[in-house]
């Protein structure tokens, strides 16, 4: 990497993310929800850590992201922020904490920023949440947008299948991306949309576009940590590349521990006081 690359940056900021897009350096982003995992992923050199409402699924075992509360998101965000020294930390505002009205949206965003020490918030939607986005930004809180498959709207869509395949929905998505940029969002996540459309969005807006299931012609990529590490094995969409099989590693470790305890092999003399 060049001397200007993000590898040499002590702290990632919105300005640095914008510079990365300008020079064509891809942005790496992963989720994290707790201190220990966040410390590891930050040390590895990730650019953005998303404290995602996917915690509702992988940490709490819910079927959707809808049940997680603002207090729970702040708890996870606080744990992550304590671990991080380099990455830019973005926190999802959970379902029901910003859609109702812009005053509630602002209160939720301020609580996240004040109580967790995070660097930005993320909201799902376009034109329909414009007022909330503007209100949050007017208070000086950086906002990341999220378009395409928006999991908080799962019951509206009724499916997790690819979004914006129809021309009308694709046109609305491009318009929504422009609206989010004009409002002042520093970046947009595009989830599960055709790669050609994602490329068009990334070329249309000047802010960084991060994809998940949106092809390789965007400015960066995000995955859920538990999925890419193979801790969760049930969720294997086409866009997921599994970089490890930690479930197998962990199961082996647990099985060996249980065996050693049962056989009175653990602890041995060296492991006793």
C-alpha cells in the first residue's frame, strides 16, 4: 500500500473514508458487538466497525432485527467503542427509534453518541426518512444511509430476496441515494441489489458506497462477523464468503475440554497450585 493508504492512519474519520473513495482504495467493514471481538477486528486493521442491529439475530437469537431496543444497541456499542483505537464505529439506530418522527430520531441518535462514544449512526430508508436524517445531521451527528434490502422493513417486503430488480424500484433507489447524499450522509450501505445497479449508484453519488450482496463495483464491502467466521452455519447466502469455520474449531475445543474433565486429565499437576 502507498504511504497515503488507510493502513497508516491512526484513526479513521469520515474525511479519510471520502479520500479513500476518491483514490479508489476499497473500504473494509465488519460488524462487532462486544469488546473482545471488536479489539481483534480493530487490531486487524478494519476501516469501519458496524455495531449492527444484526445483534438481534446473532447475539440474542431473534428471527429478525426488529426486537432489539435502543438501550441494548447502546450497550453493545459501548462495549465495542471501549475496544477500538483505529476503526470508525457506526451504530444502527434500531427499528422504532427513528421512523416515528424526527424529534424521536434526534433523541435516539444523541443518546447513542453521548452514551456509547460511537462516531456515527446508520438508518435504513430514503425519501421517507429524509426529515429525520436532516434533523440528526443538523445536530452534528454523522449519518450513514442504508438502501436496498432494509431488514427493518422485512414485514413490508415479506422476503429477504434481492431488491430493486424492477425498473421503478431501481429508479427510486438511485433517487434515494441522491437524497441521502444531498442531506449530508457521509456514506451509504447497499444491501442485496443487482451489481449493475450498485455500480451505477456508486458512480452517481460522490460519497462512499458500501455493499453487501451488491457486487464488487462499489467503494467497499461489509459482512456480519459471525457469518464470515463460520460461527453461524445456518445462514449461507450467495454473497457470503466464509473465511473460517470457527464453529468446527470451537466444537472440537469444547469436546476436548469435556473429555479431559471427564477423564480427570484436566487440570494436571502443572495446572494446579
